[in-house]
């Protein structure tokens, strides 16, 4: 390993042109800029996601939410950022699990898988549907689908496995 490029450790086996392309990509994306002060607050990202999400329907084992792709969650390419997809999915999946798992059980997210099939462009309206696939004493599995509200086109899909654990009483 050799060190260069302002403290970045770089393997000797990688051609300099590849290093320049990789670091240039991060610079072009803005990875070298400082985070704005108002973005440094506790739970900033959670508040951002909760600020765009609206609960539409709640049933036992099923939850539907809506959101609009706001500029704050759009990536460099003009579509919904993958991290925002994951954060929204996690939040909706947990809420759906809570429709069937008793309050005296703590939920532990053991697995989350997402498939990014297409992209939701800026200002698009998106419907998020979550439903229980299986719920037992110790495990709950939830599926989630993101669809364009206007066309019902499936754009993201996922599945989560939650472990239902009793809350410790001390």
C-alpha cells in the first residue's frame, strides 16, 4: 500500500488513472464538501424522512403510506436516493410489523433486502404498501412495494425479517 491524495491509502496494484477516476467521482458528487450546520442535528435524517411520509391506511397486517419525492431526497441523477428508499422502507416495515406484534415485544431488524427496479423522479408521488408475509411467536416477515401513484409501476420492492423479543424487565 502507498499513501497519497491527502491521506487516502492506495494500493500499489491500482493504476493511477483508476485512482484519479475514483477520487474524481467522489469530488464530482460533492463528497469533499462540508456538511451544512443545520444538517448536523440529532435525528436530522429521520426528521427528513418523516417529513415527507404520510400514512394513508392502517389495517392488521397491512400499511399503506404516500410520499412525494422532494428535492431533499433526490440523488445526483435526479431520482429518489437509494438511502431514502431504505430509510422509508425500514420505517414502513417496522410500523407494519407493529400492527401484529404485541407492544410487550421488542422488534429487532435481522434482515432487510431491497430491489431497486427503477427510479422515482423528483416530484413524483409514490405509494408504499407493506404487508405481513408471516408472523409467529419469534419472527415476523414483512414485504414492501413502492409503486408510482400515477401509473402503478413497481419501482422498488423489499422484504424484512424481524425478531420479536420480550422487553427486559429490570
